[in-house]
C-alpha cells in the first residue's frame, strides 16, 4: 500500500461509480471485512456500523488522495466521526491478498439504533450492492444484513427514471 489513506466504504460508497464521482483520484483496491461490527440503517435513514460481537461488515476499500479524503469528509458530513480501524483486507478476485490494513472508516457514534432507509438511499445502496457482489462480497452477507433494511430494486428501471 502507498502512503495514501486507505478507506473502507460500507454503505452507498460500495457503488464504484459514486466513489469515482465523489473522489475522482481514488483507486479501488479490493474487498475488506470488519469483525465484530454490524451494518444498520440508523435513525437518519443512512448506513452505519455499530459494535456487535459475532457479526461482520464487508466493504470495498479504496486508496484516497488528501484531496479525495477532504471531499469525502464533506460528503459524509458532521454526523459521521472519522476513525482508523484495522480491517481484514482480501484484495480483489483478480489479485487476492491477505492482511490487516489500518483503514479510515466513517461511523455515526450517536445514532446507533435501527431506522428506515431514505428513498434516495435505497437506489444508491442497490447500485452499491450490485457492485459489491461483482467484487466478491458474499451474497449471504448481503442477504443477512443489507437486505434486512434495503429492498431489492430494478436498478435499470431506476436509472432510466433517475433525472
């Protein structure tokens, strides 16, 4: 890994296109997992992770430039706290890797209860889920954790109507 910040995206930043638009200098580097945390939709209607022994969160990992990290701080807003947490890095299907990587993660430490997703967030999450599955995030994880909150959607129809 380079001296760039490694970022672990677990919510709508699973969507590779969204990350490319938000952080144009970012580079997708592979899949990671975070043991003893659980993925939720919090009271604000957005993805969050909370400590939860025995659970796991999967995400996509990116290298960020300083500018990208600054831009991501703005997108994530003041409700998410930046934390550096060790993440189990497994690389990509084309370039498997193993190791623990200290990664930037945004966590809302105040809103930790289950909520309902905002309508616009459902679309972005479904796009992210499609990318995450293509990149090797286990379908069982998606079904157990994300689909508990995010209903499946016909993303092609949503793209057509998204203006």
